[in-house]
C-alpha cells in the first residue's frame, strides 16, 4: 500500500500514534539507566566485574529469548492485550530494580524489565502494520527515532538525578513513563471491546505453520544476519568504546563519555530517515552497503588514525547501525500478512539479539588474550562483512510468504 494513502494520518488513530510512540520510548530506558551510576549502586548492592558483565549481557539475551516466544503469545491474545501486559511487566521490573537490596534481586528485576521490552520490540512492527498500513515508513521512522532518543537520554540524566534523589529513584523513575504508555492501550482495549464479539472479528495471531516453516525461508535468515551484524557491533561499542578510545586515542573519561553519546546520537537521524527512504526507493542494497561502509570506515580510522579526527571515526561507526531501523522496516516490506510480520519479527529479533549478546563478550575476550584492540575490531569487521553478504539476499524484492509457499510445494513434490 502506498505511503501517501488517502486516510489522514491522525483520523481515528491518535491513541494508536501515542501508544506506539510511548511503547518505543520505554524499550531502551532500562538498558542505559544503570551503568552510569554503578558506583552509587555498589554502596547498597555488591557488584564486581563479573556481576556487571552479567547485567550487561541481560538486554540482548532477554531480547532474544522473549523475542522468539512472543509470536506464541499473539496466538492467544490480540496485539493490544499482549502489548498492555508487556508494559505492566516492564513497570514491575522497574520497581523491583529500584527496590533491590541484593545482586540476585537486581538481576531478577532487570530480567523482568528486559522481558517486557523484548515483547515490545517484536510487537511494534505488526502494530504499525495494523494501524498504519498506509504510513508504514513514516511510523517506523517515528518510533525508531524515539528508540534512539530513549537510548541517549537515560545516561545523561542518571547521574544528576542519583546525586540529588538517590540511585533508587534514578533507576525507578522510568516506571512513570511506563504508566503513561499503558494508558492509550487500555483505552483502545475499552473502545474496541464491544467489537470483539462481532462476526468476522479476528484475533491477531501468528500461524503455527508459519512459525515452523520460517526456519526454511532464505529471506528470514538473511534479514536475521543483517540484524545480528548491527546488534553485535552496537552492543560491543556501547560496552567497550570508552576503553578503546582511552587506550588508542588517549581520551580522558569525560571525553570518552561525550564520544559515546555521539555514537548513540547517530541513531536519531538514522531512525528518522532510513525507514522513509527504504519505503520509497527500489535499490535497498544501497542502504545496506551505506551502513556497512560507515562501519568499515569508522573502524579503519579507530585502528590506523585513532588520535586524528577521533570524533569522525566515532560518528561513522555510529552511523553503521542504520541497519537496525532498516531491518525494522524490512520486516513489513518483506511480508504480505500480519501473521508473516509477527513471525518474521520474532525470528529476526530473536536470532539477532542472541548473536548480539556475543558482541561484548567476544570483544572482551579477544582484548584480554591479545592485550590490544586490533583483533577485537577485526572481529567486528568480519561481522559487518557477513551482514553485507546477507544484504544481497535481503535487497531482492522477495516476500516471506512466497518463499514459505514455495518451500511447502517443493516438500509435497518431493
């Protein structure tokens, strides 16, 4: 359906706009809210380097595990119901994190929060497809931009809030944003409730057959590899960029923090522009190779000229994850049905975040073994090249449902 559909953007969809954008605003707040105030948390909760490593790997692990099972939830309830439950789970996780008095409770609270976020990650593309089939590019652009802002903002406010009101308030204050996100979806559920009993009303679900067959679809695997390449590099940089810059560019901690913020900030223009471009141009390979090229140039600068124009190499490396919003829009552009969108979203994000969790760990192990940053960065370069190869498949105008049907026909013929 064309982006310039005849339905006015706001008509009858104000609550859906607010609901989708507020869900997006909640999907990264807990990820970046903890690390800036670790020193203050240690006063009440014992944390060593291993503990911090476990906390750092929780987001992608939870995103992966619950991303895979989210389509099963949508088989039993509507998208709106599952979204509301996910937000309530996030709310409980925020409060538990803030009340934690031990490492175990902090891990449990964080896992609960990230579980809710993982469900929200998977549900956003099909929610956009349901409410804005005529504005998929625009809405994906808007919520991807909100995601980027929600990644950038928590580290900036965590320390001053913790200094003024304590670390528990700094960690728990994001629960208020979750409360605001619940309200539009509760209202939508109340408004739509009388219609649910009408003939022809279908509860959105991912067909079990689609979930089984998606493992045999080349487009699903290729898109998952591109998503994984973006995730591996992004999580590795968020975990290690300050140390890389300190060792290679001789930056002090304050400068490294500013450059890390610059890295995160590059997600804003990418989230704003990439989905719109992707929905309007035919040569999607150009966008994939643009992201890959930014990664490679940024890493080359960090390896060979780290003390010259350091900000430029960080900016380029930060532009590389434009592959993330591109994958989000491709989930809709490469599917014909809601079932396909839900199943593909779960598969891509589940597998992609599983591999993404390995990024910080592998980079850290390689650095420990070699004592330098050359091999860790070369590992990241290899993941980027793998994403480039998978991008040649993703760029072809092939639909998931067509590949699933073709595979089913071949199995029957065999």
